[in-house]
């Protein structure tokens, strides 16, 4: 009996393989060019930083590339992402990171449809630009504390960046009123959760996302199921603490979780969906903002000459005896250009996240088949020499109009995704980068430690990347006593 079952399985597999081979050969006549590889498992994709290999293929085959892995077609092209947004609002099935690790509840990985719309509606209600402006006082004060941390302990600058990002997002998400440090147990738990998610999203980590039949192999996904239960328990506990405060009528601070609980029926969310919505918002926001701030510091240290124009403008606009604030943002064009260039130079989401084509797309004579995975590889986009000449050079001036008064409108950075899947937290994130960049370069001249040169390609191998630990020197630009007094004034904690 077992022999017959095995023979049937082999026959079916062989028939499917022959069909795929024929379809593969015919489809390749109209697919965009790309790297050769075995017709079943495709080209060799490195498990370490695959976005860099995609960039090599872009350089070799052109701005739109494709390759097959089994029945699946993968395409990388920014033009398609922007101009075919309606047909690319979907996500491909994500069995490992989406269905298993996230229980099908993480907004980032949910396919297009009613469920996604209700989740994004809830997110956008509290993250749109007009609401995000209400968070600026929290961002300002925590950024001041960030500089005080650096004055006290410059060696652990990456820890302090994480402390800033964590405090901001915990305040916005759960209404926590005390500053949270990066060694707090809850922060460690959520950082661990984000690391597991980032690893699971790397193409090729789990073959079940290419060959879905593997989900039925006993024990194959057991570790991810266990990790999901840990994550869900954590997210539930945070929502429950907000519910407890609300029930006790202790004057719960306005926050995202409170709004979601109050409007849970309106949004049609289950308790677990509400918990995951808030928890995912925290996990994504804290990790990416911390990484982006550290990249600003890295760029300033490696390219110290780029600080000069920023600091000249800070000195002229802000002057002495006061701090840069959001009220200065319009006049501090050099600050904005600096953090935009950091987004381009070392994008946090280097490879981007996969979209799924919901119809056949014809693009410049090529066919992007319905069901294809389509990536806008941020790493490649940021290195297009036609748009960004000498792309490895860190040059904030490329973002500024010739008269030096405004940010160019013809350049765009895709740090937050594409089309209908753009991150709804982009307004909050940009404000955090502005105020931290302004205060960092107002307070310090940042440079490399000559004994410990920085490897600017040393990043974690995760979907959202983080710099590996690096050393820098922070030289105060003002009298330290005066600086501390200015930074401490008005601080709430």
C-alpha cells in the first residue's frame, strides 16, 4: 500500500514538473530578463543580504528583472510598483511569517481585502499627518533626553537611539508616561519578536513559502507556532493593562490602544486582532526608528564634511541660547536633506516587502503574470545612477533646490513602501528623524574613532536591517553645562 501511495505521489510530481517545465519555457519568452537557474528551484539566492544580489542582477539585466522558483515568478521593478499600485496592493501568501508566526493578523503581511481595509482604517485614524502633529511635544522632549544620554554615556549610542524610539512608540501605542529604557524586559521581548519576524521574512529562509505542501510536514512549523503564542501573549497583556486602567477610570492617557478599545466594534476587530494591531505598530515603529537614527549617526561620522552645511544653518536659524524645535523645521532644509539622504544611502527596509500582482501586467513589452511576487528593491532604487549620481557618496545637497531654500519635489525616497501599502506611520517616523538629526548636529561634531573604523556595510541580515555595533566620537559644540541646562528645561520625566 505504501508503495502504491509513493508511486502515485511520484507520478503526480513528475507530471506537475513536466507541466511547469513547459510553462516555464514558454513564459520565459515574455518575462523580463533575469538570472538563469534550475527550472524548479530557480537561481541561487544568498541567505545573507539577498537585496545586494538583486542589485547585481539589476546591473546585469536591467531595471526590471525576473526569475522563477517552481510555479512562482518573482519580479523586481520600482516603476511597476508606482504606476500599477491598484494591481499590486495585495501580498503573496506568507505561510511562515504571516500565517504561522503572526497568526494571520499582522497588517504588513495581510493580503488585500476587507480585513486589510479595516486594519489600515484603524491605523490611519491615529497616524495621519494632522494627528501625528499632536505627538511632536513627546518627540521633542524624548529627543532632548536622547542628547542628555549621549553626553553622559556616548559609547552606548545605539542603546540610546533604541531608548528614544521605544519611549516614543510605547507612549503613542499604550500611553506609558515614564521613559522606557532599552533594557526593560518588555522592550527585550518585543525586540526579540521583531528579530524573529525579520529573519522569517528573508527570501529563502522557509521553503514552505515556495512549496506550500511543506506546511503539512509534521513539526516543520512548530517553532514558529510556539513563537506566535509568545508574541500574542505579550500583545494581549499590553492591551489588558490599558483596559484595566480604563475600567478603573484612572485618567488613562490618550493613546492608540485606548482608541482601538473604544472603537473596537466600529472597526470590527476581535480582541486578538486589536492586540496584534497595537503590538505590530509598536514592534515596527520602535525598531525602524532606532535603526534610522543610528544610520544618521553613522553617516555623520563617516562623512564629517557633510555636517558643516547643516550646522551652519542650525547656527543661523536657531542661534545661541535655545534648542532647535519643530517650529524651525521649515527653515532647516539642510536637516531634512541630511536625514533623507540617510534613508537613501542605507535604507532600513533594504529589500522591501513582496507585493502580489492580481492581474497580468504588460510593461514595456514584458509580461508580469498574475500571481507574481513583485518587489521594489529599495537598495537598487537608491543606487540608480541616472537619478542619484555617484550613489555610494553620501550627499545631502542632492535633495536641495539650486537656490538652497527647499527640498526638491522631483526626488523621492521609498523608505516607507509603495502605493496602497505605504506605511501609515511614515509621518511620525519622519518627525522623529527630523528632530533627532537637528539636535544631534546642533549638539555634537560627530566623527569616527580612528582606532575603530566603521564598516558601513555591516548590518543585520533581517528584513528591516539594523547597523551592527560601531564606535563614534561625539564632540560637544557648546558648553556642556549650558547644553545640559537647555536640554533639561521643560523635560517631563
